[in-house]
């Protein structure tokens, strides 16, 4: 197994937003040509990916966010940009959004996809029973596999 890329956990927060610190890492690594190929296909992809969930929740434009991240030197600068451009969400809404991600489990079709994408992990755990944060953290070695 290759060492995980230097990405923060998807559950880490910035300004109450999960996923955002990880997106910052992914976008910066991609710009440097250092983002592993398995992450590129879902980078800022709309829909049910974590990146897409973040974009939908905040209402941010993917390319605008990419430009803002690459133009900023610090997470604080990026957060200021996000807060100026994103749909406003009070903390309880942010917590509810996180809870929805944490409780989501895939249907049979998506469970099959997870087993194919996370082949090594699927030999030791059932990826369909994990929330996306745990699945990614296990795959990247932040959570030990029991």
C-alpha cells in the first residue's frame, strides 16, 4: 500500500465547514502536479462526491473556488473568500449537513462501486457500512482497520 498523500481528513473543519481543508490540499497538490491520479477524477466534481456536496451546500462555483485557493496563501484567506461568496449557513445548519454525510450509507449500486474503488480496504471491512469520512480516513491510514 502506498503512503497516503498529505491530505487532511475530510472531517477536519475550517470555519465550521468540513471538507474545505481537504479541498484546499487537493487543489494545491493538483496545481503542483502532485495529486495522485485516484483523486483527480472527483476533484471539484459536482454531485454526490464530497467535493460536490461541499459545492452544493455552499453554492460555490468550482472554478471560482479553485482560483481563490490558488491565489491565497493561508486557510484564513480562503475562508474569508468562502464566507463572502457562499450561501450563508448558521452553525446548526452546518452541523446538520455534517450529520447527513455521517449517517449516509450507499444503496446496493453505490456499495458495489465502493468495493471496487476501495479493493484493498474491502478485503478487511465492508465499505458499504462506513460513512464517507470513516471510509476515506481508513483508506488513508488515519483510522486503524480492526
